[in-house]
């Protein structure tokens, strides 16, 4: 499972004075394969918050409480036990002003021409989700956006292509923003969103609502890409 983190900074870009800041983290669950072994659903989940430090502390707190034999460098919902999953999700759901946006892709409805263009499909889906968030929040042009992206693509050309794709679309909105690509293990917030995205994915892929119920009140938007 790969993750994508969008991180909004305290400081202004290009030497401007600091103003309101938000933090947006984006994670994916499922895969974009189309074989019999692939997932039936693909989920992109975005978390918007001004309390990124509280999210980091949540992950650190749960991680520090793990027994030594379970401690790993980076926490992932898929590898965690039931108690750990519920602790992370429960604490995240209690953080004020934390909003969740997700876009659900039913892969059965993906046009056959897109099935061989996975990079484009991912770029398109991520941009649609980001666009919906921007339209709903109606950010002021003085508010700043620093976008941190987990290293999803090992191919540097594809990685830069995704970065350029997002930049081109964000520039059209005339908003302050910056995009940085970083390894997921360096960002505790990214690991937190992994748990949220996994919980939503379980609802669709396994018809399992147990974890989804914990964070459902924080979900601001949950829509299908191809209804």
C-alpha cells in the first residue's frame, strides 16, 4: 500500500508573510491492477487539518506503547493488530478540525482504454480529489499549500510527471503551493492517514464497517469517481 502526503506549511512561500495554513495528507488503498488477484476497489483518501502536530503525536504515542517485538520503523494498518488499529483511529477521530475526503474507484467501471494507463488513471483520480477539496473549502488566495508526496513511483520520470501534473492544475487556481516528494517513513502524519484510508477500503472491499465506524463522523465527502 502506498501513501501520499500533502503538507501545508506555517510559513509563506517566496518570502511572503505567513498566513493561515492547512495540512493535507493523501493516501491510497487497494491497487490499480486488473487481474483476478487485484483488489476490486481503489480508494484515495485525503485528510485536511490544521493540527498536524497532534496527528504526529497520536502516531508516536501509539507506537511507543507497542511491545518491543511489534515495534517497526513505520506503522501500517495492514500489518497492525486489531487493538493498534482501533487506538490509532480512535485518537485521530478525536482531533478537532480534522476532515476526511475520499474518492472511490469501482474498477469494474473503468474504461478499457484506461486499464493500460495506470499512471494517468492515478494522476487523474488524485487531481479530481484535490479539485473537489479545493472547491468545497474555497481557500483564500493568501492561504498556503505545501504538498508532500510519498515516493510512490520508483521511476523518477513517472514521479516527476505526477508532480508536474498536479502543479499545472494547481497553478490554474492561482494558489500558493509547493510540492515535495519524500519517503513515507519520514512522515508520521502519512502513516496516520494510512490507517484511515485502510478503514475506508475495508468497508468497500470486505464489507467490514468495524473500523470505518470509528472515523465516519470525520468524513466530509465520500464520492465515487465513476458512479
